[in-house]
C-alpha cells in the first residue's frame, strides 16, 4: 500500500491545525488515499484539547504578552506546549491499519512505529501499561504530558510526547508530538496550575541523550512508520482542494480567538 508523505516543515499554530483538519475533511472513505504528515511549530504555541476552555488552563494575558499563540485541536486531551518538537499526523481508513478496526487496537498500531523509532535511537521505550507501575490510567489532566494512558510511551519511566486519535465515519485521524529539547520550564508561569512532578515525569529526546539533527529524525520517523505498517511512502504536497479548505478553516475557524479559546465561533 502506498501512503502520501506530506512534510510541511515548521508552520504557525493556526496553519498547522487548519491543515490537519483539511486533510481529515478531504479524506474520501470510498477512495481512500492514506496520509502521513510531518510538521513542526514556528513560532511556539499552546494547543488545547477540543473540549478544554483556555481560561481554565492558561493565563491568556500572560500568553499574549509572551507572544505565545493558543489554538484548539480537533482531538481531545490536555493542553500541549509545542516548541522544539517533531509532530506527525495520520489520516486513513480503519481497514488500512493492520489489525486496527477497533479504537484501542488502531491506537496501538499507530503508536507502535514510535516504539521502533525510539529503539532506533538507542532508547528502551514501552507503552505505559507495560513500562510503568499499574495505573491509574485515564485520569483527566489539564496538561497532556501530566496524564498517563495505557498506550502512552515512556522511556525510563518518563512519558515522552503525547498522541491522540479521533474517528469520523470511515476515517481515522491521529496526531502526536515528539519533544526534542526541554522547553516546558520556560512557560510554567503561563499555566493556571502546574501539576506536581510534571518536570520529573516527562522527558525529551535531548534529556534522554539524543541530540540528532531534526532532518535526520524526520527521515528515521518516516522509515519507522513505513516499516511498522508495511507500507510505501511517496512524497506529496497538499492538493489544491486541501489548500483551499485549509485557507477557509484558517479564516473562519482557527483564526478566531473565540474558537481557539472557548470552542465557539463568533
């Protein structure tokens, strides 16, 4: 099976979320062409889970003063600070995920390539259910990196990155983050509340001794994905229709503070 590989490079938060949603909404289950997208964030930004209220999590005045944008994701979960990070997103049909018809099974399949990616960097990753003391899993937390799900990935007992999935009829969407360097400490003052043990419980590649250049990491990540799913990746750009839809979503949704902060369109 051939998948499209879209390497967007670093984009601003509004564009990133508009492109992710455009890819999801443009996917045709009747003639499915699956997509793996790689991207980064420039300038840094916070993303909120689709059900969060920004004021509950962030001091928005301080975010504005610091020049840190706030954007809403199409997936659930807690807030994430995106900086010095490699991000992926996947759009496909359930039938295109080996053994992935169910939500839990597909999530394991679509995070297994991350285990292979980290192993290739000399690390010893595991799903949290296998690499941590039992539970509690699934507790709601204002920050993604403060919570633990069974299929979160841990290295040396510390959570690295985060992944979230959303399903529409006949379509699976998943995206996730791979933090490259420690940056969270610099924005703790922007949070309403800092979960106890946050800095000790999460990790970045640099903190684990991996300082490879980002271009090489992108190549490794794509290769790990192709090998884990048994697929071929072919370089692709956004189609004209996807580009137009992303521009529309930028204008009408992600360019709106009301949407990004409250989940409402003005």
